[in-house]
C-alpha cells in the first residue's frame, strides 16, 4: 500500500477521533458532586419552602400583570427543579430511598405552590385572563421537546466540573415549571366561572395548566434518567437485567402516555391556525379587492360557532353589499378555498335588509292608507322601543366582547362605557330611551390632525356599534 492510499484512511480516523473528543463528556463530569447537589436540592423544608412561596407570589403577580420580566424573575428564584431531577436520577441509579424522598417532596412542592397561587388569585380584585396566563392553558408537543432538552441541559450543567450559572438560569426559564402551577391556582380561584377564552371554565383551565406542569416535570425527569444512564453514574443498588428491562418499559410507557394528549392538542391548534389563515386569505383576495375600504374589520374578522357551523363575521363602514354578492362569496368560500361548514355574515349597519324592508313596507302602506299612517307609525315606534327596552333590560348587549373588539381596532382608546340614558324633550310627549356609549382617548394632543383623525374614528365606532347591536339610533359621547 502506497503513502497516498493511507492518507484518506488516516484523515477519516483523525476526523472520527476529533468528533469523539468533542462529544466526550466523561472527562468533564463530577459524578459525586452531582449526586450531592441533587440530594441536597430534593428537600422542601425550612428555607426552601419560604423561597418557593415567595417565587410563586412573584410569578402570580407577573402573570396577573401580564409582565414577562416578572415571570422570568420568578422562574429564576424558584427551587422546583430539585425533586424532579431527583426522580429521574434515583430511577437511573436504582436508589429507591431517594426516589421515595423525591416523590414526597414533589407532592409537598405542588401543594405549597397551588395553595399560595390560589389564595393570591382569590384575594386580588383583578381576575382578567392575560396573555401570560392564556399561554399556559393549552399544552402542545412542543412543550414536551422543550422540557426534555431543557432537562437534559440542566442535569448536564449540574454534573459538569465547571459550573455554568448561565445554563442553570436558562434551564429554569426554558422549562417554565412555575407559570403552569400559578395558572392552575388562577383556575382554581375562578372555579366554575367562564374565564373569557373559548369555553374554558376556571377548573378546565386549572386541569390543562396542571397537565402542562406534569409534562414538563416528567420529561425533565426522563432527560435526567437518560443522561445518568449514558454517563454511567454508579448504581446505588444492583439491578439485574429483568429489573432494568422493567424499569425501562415503565419509563417509556409514562413518556408515551404523557405525549399522546399533548399531540392531540397540538394538532387541534395547528388546524385552527390553518383554518384562520385560509379565511383571512379569502377575505383579502375575494372580499377586500371587490370593496376596497368598505370594511373596518376585514383583517380582524370575528370567529364564532353555531352548533356545527362556523361563523365568520365582518362589518361594513358605509357601503351596502347586495345579498347576492354575499351569497356568491359563501359559494366561493366552499368551492375555491375548500372551507367547509363555514358561513360569512356581513353586518351592514344602516343598510341592514330588515330595516330597508321595514321602511319599504311603511312607505307602501302610507300610499294606500294615508288616513291611518300616523297611527301605524306610532304603533311601530312603540313596539320598536318596547323591543329595544326589553333587549337592553335583559342585558343581552355583549359589552365585554365589544370592548375587546374596539380596543383591538383602536389601541388609543383609554375608556369605553355603556349606559341606558333617559331624557325628556318638552316639545314632545313621553320620554326617550337612548343607548349611550362613552369613550376616552389616550392621546391628549390637541393638534388639528389628531382631532380630525379621532373624529373620523368616532364616526366609524358609531357605525360599528349600530351594526353590531342592530340599533337604529345611539348616542356616542366623548370625554
């Protein structure tokens, strides 16, 4: 064999040796120190319990105030990783006494966190569902991967001879054990009350948040188990082949059972996002191009559901859309865009078909029965006012939903209020009931441009409220 024939083989060998050197972790692990730190972090007694309660309070305040920075700070100071890492480590090294202690302290940790967060959310007056709380309600398969790789990085950092505080801090943030527990406390505090997200009640949100917490916990423990096995941590007690096989099957079974529900949730969320994207593409390509600037919510339609039929609602500003055009849009929605079981509804305000039909009937009647037209108008007005008063008295106006929709359309709105206003016109008999809405803008600038833009927005808001609530007359006041 010539020197040239040896060179490729030597290069491959050197490359493989280099790769083995890069990924060789045995020389960088201090197994005894890792064991000592894991055992020391398991117990939740004395100071550890007070630190846990304090971190739960900080996380709950951050979730309540929708503050990402505060939530991250709570995760950094929370001691939740100890018993979870202890679970994975004890199974890997066959240390059943440590496993028992880890399970007991894991239970203590969960109870303390749930009680603290539940008491906080039960006492605070602000109970609205923030984006930070909402993000912990529906776990997905992505949470499984985050927990697994975060847990792997965590046990690697604990075992390393060179301590890296950045890795430990990053693992605490990535695995996010604290926020789901606090969200569960929020759900328990809300009880059976609807929380304003889909059809979730407080208890349903608590169950989902606890499921997310257990996903994180189990896969952190599994990552710890695998790392300890791969790194050949010494066994505390000998385990024969049959026991090792049974343990491995138990770990695999727990992992699979935990992943299945989250996969279904992830699939549902992806389907919903794909559906919403297809609907927005339809509105952009078919509706907006035909009637430019005719809708004020074309890019933010309202999604709802009526039995098995999904409803997509948009509202016009000034133009009237013929009914045959809307029917054609619905046909295109199903045939071209393959969006089944969905109906597009267009709220047209003063151009509502029912109002036009009613006015037309009144006009025809006035031509054929001029002597009785005034009585008919009075009867119609009285009936309309009775229906309107009945509707207002029954509190069917979706004030909370409308306020959120307006805020998403007009971020500069500071206050939005609603009341039934009674007033007397002394030139006429009787009194008038007027639905009255009050708005306040954040921008205090008195420039002409600002005043003109706000005036235009107020006209749009007035048109929207008429269309949304199907009212002929409303009063919009500006503070």
